[in-house]
């Protein structure tokens, strides 16, 4: 089992749609979870951390289920500017080194 | 303030040559990480520095790869006798802490723009 697995993409959605990304991780000792965003030929940038109780930032909602080792990201009212690759990221069991999923590409069309 | 910078931004080299990639972290960041991203692949961890020491080198793919960090700041990743499979984007990231995290402890890693390496 891969350390971090994500939905294969790409996801093609119209503007205004709600889209959900799923991610599972294999290391039960992992303690920190993140969603990063990577635009084409650019470096990854932190979108949001994922807290145990779930957290929301505007149109973005992240959820964590430690028992299932599952992370999700929900984007509501998607915009053209949301088009990017979304990376599920997990720390390597208590240390800060990160393990990245391969990413899921999102394409939002007019 | 200035972010993480990397140089060169692009590097084309011939198989068998050595290359050096440089990373300047954000000032004051004690932790520094090297990753690489091959075409169509996710980011792959290479090495982690806390200050000038490297407590985790587990991601270096072979002994042709080495890295050092001096003065707790600049880091250099060296690839000796490059092979075509070394072609990738090499990304550097830095963060403030880099120590063992407590529950809900969060630490943001800031990435540089990367060096695109092509080995012919």
C-alpha cells in the first residue's frame, strides 16, 4: 500500500460545482495532515492544514478520520482559479518530513 | 520578505557529469528539505536538515546523491555521474521548526520554485 493515496484525476467540473477529493494514508503514527495546491510548473503551496475536528476556510473544508486513516477536501462554488493539482500531504510519523500523494488535478471550466 | 530561492532554475547536463543545485531558505528557518518531482510523479523526499546536520537522509536514491548545509542557511545538493533517470524538478523547502511535532502541532513548509534538471 502506498504511503499516501489519492483519487486519480483529472476532475473536470463546471464553475459553481462542489468537488470532493479523498485521500488515505498508511502510517498510523502520522500526526500532521495538509492539503497543498500546485499550479502547472509551479512549486506546491500550502492550501490548508487538516485538524482532527475538521476545519473550514471559506469555500474549502477539510476533514480527518484517524480511525480510517482518511482525509478529505471539499471545495464549494468552484472558481476557474481553483484549477490546479491538489496534493494530500502527511508527515512521516511524528517528524516533520512530509510524504506527498501524487495529486489530483482539478479543471474548472466556464 | 524573501521566500525560498533556488538556483539554477534550469539545468541541462550530459550523462555522467556532476551537477550542484543550490537552495537559499527563508532567513531564520532552521529546517530545510530537498524533494524531487519526476514527470507525472508525486514529490519524493530526499533529505532533511535541522541546522547543519541531516538527521534523515533516507530518501537519497543512491550514493551519487549528497547534500550539505553550511552556516545553518544555504544548502547544496550534488548529483555525481548524472543519469537520465535523475531528470526531474528538484524542490527545496524550509520551515521554522523541524522538530518532533506534538498532536495538532502544525508547521508549514515553504517551497522554492525548483530547479528543472534535464540529463541528456
